[in-house]
């Protein structure tokens, strides 16, 4: 039988580059990208019940209550495409309760990637970040400006990307990181996220290709 598809978690502080790397990973490995931040922002702009509940927390730079996010993620993970193509979970779990929810459902990744970036760089990245509402692509005013004036004109700033809110998001991240790491310490890989995005992706690519090979091998030896 064929090897099971890849299951990957990517974590790191706000603006460590998760979304940027996920775009490259999806292009190469065809995994289903599940970003709780993107899912929640879509609920907010569609004005759903979940969105209306989540909005005040997100705009304040605080975590949305676990039960809302967990229900959203587990329902997305159980869909056919995620089972068939594999998944890339971005921004979840973000608390030890969320990690325990996945453990109790026996949902575990093959690898847990942590992007490591110094605080002062994170703050600059958040403040310069711009989002294209039409394509969902992430830009940065100085690091990655858009190619055309047309895209530039429609870029938006996330309401939680002010310096004050970034600092509070960073605090919350640090407070939770250790407890989550304990759950995945055996499959955790820390990557230096303070390098050009292509260099970071090369390292991730090598890692994921190796994990994929190992999965095929273990299927063959069964
Ligand atoms: P979420 O959207 O997950 O925000 P986050 O974790 O703060 O992460 P970001 O999206 O800010 O950053 P990123 O790491 O993806 O970086 P990016 O690639 O954009 O969550 C938002 C909110 O939703 C939370 O605060 C919370 O309220 C709620 N939420 C989400 N999940 C939840 C959960 N599980 N439980 C409860 N609440 C939840 O890059 C950042 C910038 O840097 C960009 O401008 C980019 O162009 C630039 N950049 C990227 N890589 C590089 C590089 N290598 N060099 C230079 N610049 C770079």
C-alpha cells in the first residue's frame, strides 16, 4: 500500500514567517494548508457567528477561546482532501489545551517545525506587513513589496499589527510555547527563521523530503 501522506505542524512567534513558508511548502508538497489565523479572518470578513465571537479577541491581539478554534480545526482536518493529500497545520495548537485536544483524538504530525526569529525583527516584520485581500498573499513594505501598482493600491494592514498589539501577541506566544513543545519534543526541529525566505525553505524542503522518504520505507518494510 502507498505511504500515508505527510502531516506537518509549523509554529513560531507572530511574524516568524509561518504563512510565507507555508505558501512555498504547499507549492512543492501539495499539502492542505490549514491556518487558524486565515480561517478566523475569513469568518470575520464573512460576518459569521464564529467570526463575530472571534473578532474582539483577534483585534486585541489575544487568543480566541479554545473551543471555537478546536472545533474549526478538527472539522477541517477530517475532510477528505486533508486525509488524502496530507496536511500542514499553521497556528494550531497554540495552547496546551489545544495540544491535548489533538492528542486525545490521536492526531499527531510527523514533524513539528519551529521558526526561530529574534524579537526586534518580529516587531519590524509585523509593522511592515501588508496583505492582499484578493489573493491572500503576504507582502512586506520593504522586504517583499508587490510587483505592480495595482496590487500595491489594494493592500491592507491587519488590525492586530500595531507595535503594542504585536508585543502582547509575542508575550502570549512565549507564555504558551514551552507547554506545547513538551508534547512534540520528540519530533521538534528548530529552524533559524532570520534568513532569506528561500534559504529557510531549502532547509524545510530537505527535511520534509527526508520524512517523506522514511514513510515510504517504513511502508515497504511492513
Ligand atoms: P495568526 O494569523 O496565526 O497570526 P500569528 O501567529 O501572529 O502569525 P502571523 O500571521 O502574524 O505571522 P506569520 O508567522 O505567518 O508570518 P508571515 O509569513 O505573515 O493569528 C492571528 C490571530 O488569530 C491570533 O492573534 C489569535 O487571536 C487568533 N488565533 C489564530 N490561531 C489561534 C489559535 N490556535 N487559538 C486561538 N486563537 C488563534 O510574515 C510576517 C512578515 O514578515 C510579512 O510581511 C513577510 O513578508 C515578512 N517575512 C516573512 N519571512 C521573511 C523572511 N525570511 N525575511 C524577511 N521578511 C520576512
